[in-house]
C-alpha cells in the first residue's frame, strides 16, 4: 500500500507505518484498507474519520433499518434552525440524536468557519451525524475523532517515526508470540 499510486492518498504514500495501521483498522471494520485510507485524515488532533464515512459505517452496520435521516426544524438562516440525526434500530426503537442549533454553533465557535453561513444545511448535518455516531455507535468509530469540517481542515504532515517504532514493536511481537502447530487448527470432535 505504501508504495502504490492508485487509490492511495498522497499523504499515505511511502508511509509504511500509517498504511499498516490502516490495514489493522480495516480488519476490525471488515472493509478494504483503501477505504480506510480514503476516509481518514491526519489533523493536529490525530487521525480522524470524515463525517460522510461515519454515516456509511452506521448505515452498513446492520444495526439500523434503512438510512440515517435528519429531522429539521426552522429556516436555515434563523436562530430557530436546528437539525438532528435520527434512525430506527432493527428492534424498532427510534434513535434521536442531539439537536445541533445556531446557539451551539456560536458557543462552540464553529461559525468562525464561513461554511456555516454559506451552507448551514450541510454543516449542521455533518455535526448531527457526528453526534449521532458518538452517542449511539461509538464502537464503530474505534475511538477516533470525526472531522466535520473537511473543507477547511488542512491535513498535518504525517510523521513516519512514531509509526516505525510501533511497527518494529509489532513485528517483534509476531516473532515472540506462541506458534500454532498444524494440529491445533484442525476441527475437533465434540463428545456428548
């Protein structure tokens, strides 16, 4: 992966450690490593998911019926505007996300991003998706943050030094772990 050009974002090319981490995350989620590479961003806060991918993870999890939807109240240019993500679990329970409001956006200083005034519908849905994922499906996010403002977040330069240390430790663990004999993998008869 680290040596591939096709499908691998430039920030991961030549970065063996980050690509190995992506393979690990992909294995845990049951997706292709390229999907992980294309849907993560390195920011000053560390590795983050794009909010669009969070929506895909939720919808593909099999834990909700249909798609993630949004409840919207008020007009987008007014103080009464608010948005929350909603879904129905497979057992029929309705899941209501946290309301995202202009007051919240102002207090959290999200409105410093011009996109909140030029396209509030998109930005409020991004925040609502993030809150919903953290509230109801934190296990799908694997403890990673969600980048709700990818249009304005400049990716930080990836450093390969920490990753190389991690990779070295992982490779040592592979060498030191107990080896399985061929016999231990064979199915065993169950006695009554």
